[in-house]
C-alpha cells in the first residue's frame, strides 16, 4: 500500500489527482466547522442531547460531526445517498429509466443529472422540516420567516456543494468522490470514539480488566478489518475459451481468459443503503418530536435504531437487527441485478466466439452465470452481515456507544481498497502508454 502511494507520486497526473483530492478533503473538514446562521448553539446542543443522544451516532458519523455541530454541511451527502436509493429502485419500476440505465455512457450521464435534481429536492424538503422543527423546539435565535429561509438556503446549498465536490473528486481526483467524502466524515469521528472507549473500559480500571478490554477492542477492530479485506478481494473466476477463426491465411482467437465475479459484488452499497433506510424514520420522528413517547409508534422507531439492538435488558428491540440483516441481503441481490446482466454477458460472449468449457453458448451460459452469481452474492451478503453484526453485538452487550462499528469499518476499508486499486490501475495504464510511446 505504501509502495503504491510512493509510486503514485512519481506520476505527474496521479500526483495532481491525489493533491486535488487532499485539498478537497480539507475544504470538507473546514466547512464542517462553519456554524449555520440562525441556530442557537446552546439550545440546539441541549435539544440534540435530549432528542437524539446515542441513537444518532451513525448518522452523525456519516456527516463527520457536522450535524451535531449544526454546520453548513449538516445534511452532508445523506440526501445524495437517499436519492441514489430512490433512483436505483425506480430503475426497476419505470421502463424509461431502465432503458436510460442500459444506454451506455450517455444514459448514465442523464441518470446522474436526474439524481442531482432529486438530491437538491430532498435536501430542500429535509432542510425545511429541520428549520421548522428547530424553531418549534426553541433551537433558533429567532423563529421567523427570514431565519427559516436562511437555514433552508444554507443547508440545501451545503448539501449541493458537497455533491459537487464529490463529483469533482471523481473527475479530477482519485477514487469515487462521494465514497471518499463519506469515508473522511466517518474517519474524522474515529479518534473521539476511541477516546470514549478508552474512558469507558480502560482508563481508571484495574490493570487486568483494562488490559483485557484493550485486547478485546483491538481484536474486534482487527478481525473486522481482516474480514472486510478478504470479502473485498474474494472472487470466483469463470473460465472462458474463445474459438479459433481463420481470416485469409492467418489464424485469430483461441485464447483463454476468465470472467471475475467478485464475492462482494455490490461492495459497501448494501450496508450504506440499509443503514440509511433504517435511520430515515427516526429522523422524521425526531423532527416531529415523537421520539420520547411510550406508544407503539415510538417503540417501532426505537426498534430501528442500532443502539437499541442486542441489549440484554430489552431483547425485543433486537428484532430491528433482523430487519437490518434482511435489508442488506435485499440490496446485495438488488444492486448486483442492476449492475451485472448474465444474459447480456452470455450474448456478448457468443458474438465474440467465446464459451465456457462444458456449457453451451447462449441461454445455457446465461443460466449458468445466474446460478453462480446467486450463490456468491449470498456468500458476500452473509460476509457483510457478519462484519456488520460483530461490533453491534459487542456495543449492545457492553454498552459501547460509538459512531463507528462494523458498518463504518466496511465503508472505510472497502473505499480505501477500491481507491488503491484505481490508483494501481491508472499507474498500469500510464506504464503501458509510456511503453507504447517509446
């Protein structure tokens, strides 16, 4: 990894991309500290502690602490993530969008443009709800039209700006911009969370319990990271043979290759989507002031929070963990189904004279690929679930309320690995270009 980074700085194009990405990350962190005009910080802090508390840890981590600070980036890229979920779901429901999705680069550009509009619309709706909710709770300096407009404009503009920054990183920097924005937000909270864990389980304890707690914490983190790395790198290689063709007196084709099917085909997307969907009902209820009740509605809302799961004193809320698991499995299959089309791959192979040894070209190849894909996607989903659930169980049983856990580690490790692979790929392309130019 360090060798890759050192070599990357030797290539001017990649070096510029890395520097640009680093500067954009600085802008993101600085923006996360700029307070939103019209917010009474003292009243907001009291409201946040009473209403949200530890239940909003993951959402706060996704915003890099911007929400608890109520900065201009308080909404961060969460509207973009939500709009991406909506667009992915609508791709199946609306044939026009499905055609657009399959329409190559031009179709993807149109989809990206629609996603931007949906993102701004969602940010606008969320910021209006937040401004009115804060006004009713007394968290605004003055609850009037001008203050509400200022807050709505600030939050919407902040979210749109971060979406633009993410796209710029993708285009001019290194890696997937939106994912990198999300990772830097989560990583910014890790030091504070480690300090919280140390204060709860290590500092002030006797030597033996403190040492045992330290070993357990490090073991959980390391095991999770190792599992994520194995999950990201695992793949099933399907052998493909291309038949020989005679053109004049020359013979073409006949080479052997393979189709790499990743075990974790959908990457971190299922975890991000599942976590975001689980948070949305609580966000709506929090702004409506319905989170502290004792009715069935409040209990259902609490059931969706990861901070309520695996608590020995309230085991009933662990049902929410089962919902979370099912959502991960659903999105793993769903995202794979819209990114990999076995029938299309089989037809392309047939046109190119390729075939899988022992499998007839065409429909038989498509069915064969579908069966294998379903098996490895299930294995990948199980892997994601294990990695996500381990920290949740420890957190619920021992009361370690931190913003980072299995979900955060999956996102961090997954994005870091993908970014490194992109850098290596660019270096390899650069090497071949230089070789050919020579």
